[in-house]
């Protein structure tokens, strides 16, 4: 595996992923998530229903667009992904993290980083896919690492707000990570007309998080 991919997927990457729960904190407040089993179910359902059918296949399309230096295609899929964010919390997260990764790419002298300046609103997977293409990293390996980082961040959020013990958190992470290869294969097989994200529970709870009285995470 390319060591640069490890850097991009690291929780130490300064893009602010740790500050968002993607609706998980609201699910805890509503009592939907209350222990390790329910946290695993919540994260796994979001992975299967939303991420696997929309974010993951769009990520692969973004990598292909950047590899071809096709900015029009990259812009199209960037806009599609932003439009799929159904709550202010989810939209703010991807735009803030995309902005942060764009700034970091420029600071690290990533080749052609100025291409990202053409995007007024830059989604995180768009910026991540750009770095993958610039560093000549295999797209499927990159998606595997991207998904692991997403699951890990969700588990870290659960540790803070459920709360879970460290051992329970590692059990959840281990179990959910085993689903990643199937998600990658599914994402690679989906056609453009098959992309979809229907997760009303996630959208509603993420929207409720915006007015939640007591919060650890940003919305």
C-alpha cells in the first residue's frame, strides 16, 4: 500500500473529521443508539444504505475524472455529491473538510493543486480523490482506506457520545471493517443510473442535531 494513502486516511490528517458525528450524536439523544450493538447497527446501516450506494461509487468516479484531468466530470460528480447531503450538518461537514484538504494539498505542494481552485464549493471526497490521482494511488485501495477512515471516525464518535468502552469500540470497528471489500466491489459495479441514497432516518436525525440542546459535535 502506498504510504501516502496511509497519511490521507490517518485520523491525524488536519481536516476536522473528528468534529462531526454525521447524525450519530442525535441518534444517541433520541435513544436509537445506546450501546455497542445499536451503534454497530447504526453505522453499518448508514454504510450499506447511504455510503455504499452514493458516496463510494461517486468517489471512484471522481478518481477517474482526476486521473483524466477531466475537470468537467469532476465538477459534475462534486455537485452530485453535495446535492445528496440532505441536512445542513452533512453539507457543512463535507464542504469544511473539502476546504481544509484543498488548503493542505496546496501546502504539501501536491501537483496541480491549483485545479481545485476552480471549485467554489468543494466536497471532501472530491479533494480526497484529487490527492489519490495526483499521487498515483490505486482507486480501489484508496476507497478501502477512505471507508475505513469513515468507519473509524464514526466509532470514535460513538466512544464519546454513547459512550462505549475502548474494547467495545474496537470490536465494532473490527466487525464493520470486514464489510469494506464488499462495499468496494459494489461501488465499482454500480452504473450511473443505479446511484441512490435513501436514508430518511439519517437525514431527520442529522437535521434535529442542528437544534439539539447539548452537543459535543458540530452541526
